């Protein structure tokens, strides 16, 4: 199998107003990275706009809306099948800055981590989120410290880099419902190492979050239950 270096995976659902800017930012800041857009059965023109972005952008159109977990796992499967050494997840809403990927890579090479999380709350405080969400992230922080003895300041961040080991694991077992926090448990239980580095992020310019302030307590409760279930589940072979 031909060994390729690095792949940017952009999961996108109804991001027609953001996706072209995200692709252009990746090209400008990471010209050596391949780009894969996972169109999660969008109802708008996300797919057409991504396909019209020019040469070097691969678009996979999912026949059904699988949610963030299924969309990102599609990226893992593509990266695994095509022999990439590294994969970076960048959300299609424009919050993640491709110029910050170098920080993820530096952390990975310096610490030997198999997955590196870009944190909004580690050293850098440029990104403001709601008080309820900050409370939830703090709860997750202590939960991870208790369960896997690891300090994770931004367990719900989707800005992440993976090496070949974590690509192979997550291409088979990536969680469905709450993939970002559950993947932390999964990575740790399989003996892989997690790193975290502070990064700059920006507010999304178009669209709104799928989690409203009224839904945040319900979301937090479900994520906690999912994390506990992932922790108690028998370790899978891979």
C-alpha cells in the first residue's frame, strides 16, 4: 500500500455558507495536506460547493444522515484504506483554524501522543462559550481524571490530529452518539496516548450550534452516561 502523509477530514452538514472558506483556509495554511469533505446528507448545496472548490478536494456524499460520529468514521476508514500516516479533523463550520494544525503536529511529535486534542481552554482563552457548556466541560475534565487519570481540558473539542495507530483503531470502533468524549475513553482503554495543546478558535460565521442552552443539561447528562458506559464496556480487539 502506498504510504501517504496527512489527510484533512472535514465533516459537513448544511454548511454551504462555510465550507468553501474552510477549504480555502486549509489550502492556504496546509498546502501539503490532502482534503476530504464528508457531506453528511446535507439538504443544502454543501456537496456541490465543495466539489466546485477545484482539484485536490475529494467529496464523499453519504446516502443517509449518520451524524458526526458516522461522518468522521467515514474519514477514518478512508484514511486507513489509503494509507495515511496522519489525519486531522476540522469541522465544516469554520471554527477551527487550519493554521493551528502545526501545534497539534508539534505536540504529537514531541510527546509521542497517538491523538492530540486542540483545546479552547488550555493556555489560550480566545474562545468564549456559554457558562452552561463551560460547566459541562469542567465536569468532563474531572470525570476523565477519575476514570483514566488524564487531564483533558476540552473533551468535546472536535479539532484533533490522529496518527496511524489511532486511525486504525477508530476506523473500526469510532463512537456514534457522542464521539469526541467517548473516543478519549476508547483511545485510553486500548493503551494509546492522548495529548492536548492550546489553540485559537473563532466563532462560526453562519448557522447555529445544534445544542441550545435549554438542551445543554440534557446533553451533559447523556454524555456523562455515555462516557461511563464506554469505560465499563469490555475492551475490543483490533
